[in-house]
C-alpha cells in the first residue's frame, strides 16, 4: 500500500465531517505512508475543522437548495458546473487511488466525476434515511457502507456493507479520563453533571429549553456543561454568570466532556447517536423535526425502543421534560438499565470495518 492517495469528501455539518475524519485517522493508522486530501464546500465548517485535525482541504463553490430562499437557488446550476470543473482539476492534480464520500454538498460533484474517470469510490451513509447526495451517488459508487438495516430500498443491494458509523477512537475507554475531565471543566465533585449537545451549529429549541430549566437543574443539584452552538453563543453566553453553568459554542475535547457527564441531552443525528452508544451514559434524545423524512426521530426510536435511551419529541418538551428527567435523576435502576442497553448497541469496530472496505477497493 505504498504511495496510495485517498481523497475524502464530506461536510456541511459535524455529522458528515467527523465520520470523514474518523475514516481518515483509521486509514492513517493502518497505512502510515498514505496521502490524504479532503474536499469540502467553501464557507462551510469543514474548511476549519479538517485543517484543525491535521489534514489538507480544498473547497468547491457548491451549496444545496435553500427552501425559503428561491433567489439563491438560481445560482445552483452554475455552482454545480463550476464545482464539477474544479473536481476534475483536483482529481487530475492529486491522482487518488480511491475517493470516499460521507455526504454533504461537496461530495456530490467530486464523487460523480471520480466515478466518471473510473476511480473506485466508496460512500458512507450515516442515517437510516439517506440524503439526496448519497442516493444519487449510489448508482455509480463501488461500495456503500451503512449503519442501519433495510437500506436496500434506497441503494443497490449488492453494493451495501453494514459497518456502523465510524466514531472517534478516543471515546472507546473514557473511565480513566473521568477525574482529569472533571478537573478540566472545574466541576464540583459531589454534583451530578449534565452535558447538553445541540449539534455543532446549535439547536434553537434545545437552547430555549435549557435556558428555561436552569433553575430546575440547580434545585436538583445538577451542574451543566452546555454546548449551545456557534450560531447561538451570542444569545446565551450571558448564562455563564449563572452558578454551576458553563456555556460554550463548541467543545473541542469531547472525550473529556463525555467522561465528565453523568447525563446527556442530545439531538439525534446519526453520528451523535453512534457516539453515544459507545460512550454508554444515560441519554435523553430530543430529535430535530426539521430534517428530511424526520430521520432523527427514526434514529432515536431505534435506541429508545431497546430501552436504551429516553426520547422526548420537541413538541412535547413542556409537557414531559421535567417529569422524565426527574425520573431519570431519582432512579439508579433506570440509569443502569439505560447504560447497559445503549452499550449493547455500540458498533465499536465500525471504523475498522470501513477501512477494510477501502483496502479492498485499493487492492482491486
């Protein structure tokens, strides 16, 4: 595998970026001399997160459709043509042996052109309901790695490999990090800790809920690490002055955040769900209803139906949140059941399984 070159494309959200980085790190561990290039969309978060992780990235002039901004969609055909031409130049200059896509706007033109040039391609679909980019690319892709059963209704059955979603390797053994994590976040040792995750950009309804419930958490002797998201930090940073509450736009050391947490409130994006199964803490899922085919609810139901997490629909937060969370706080039996059951659903070897599939492509 000397001198092998791989392009990885995926972005727009953390749900596409972090699986891409996990795959890259898994490949780098197995093939130290492998060369990598990431391709993202200009102006999107991957242009910052990927270099911070130590990889090179180039950006395409591409974006998706805007449901409420039809005027901006007029540029889409031009952007698509330009991004395809950019993709051709990138492929000719870097000369990859294979191209991997994890979803997002940029992976569409890049993987399409790679397939047109006969370069082996692999797509990794995180969700139980695929995005439109991966649906279109599946016709040309050589291999499709998925996390859920039943995706043959969207993808060619003979190309599907059920691998699970790749997760960061530093999440696999958190217990030894607990003391250091609590010290890192300056937590009170005898207080329970709630970690709130609304996604990398943030979630308006989750942030509104937490702001409203801060007096309740304090009365329950719970301290809060609250990732409110970059889009909402200016609106919520003043809650830093509330005792035993930490508000941050983004958490870089997620292994420490998970290690310090006793309970977690989270959206139900596929990558988050996969990580939380590995982490093995009691989770309350609040799925976003504003995604294609309501796939976050389906992701959360796949866990809650196994008595491995609590699911509260966004529309029922006012009605159910305090009673559900109080029950969780007060019942060690429930906490233990959720921990044990969610760990059973973890696919800790997903990254290795995907790397195996990439190696197979490289050997063909």
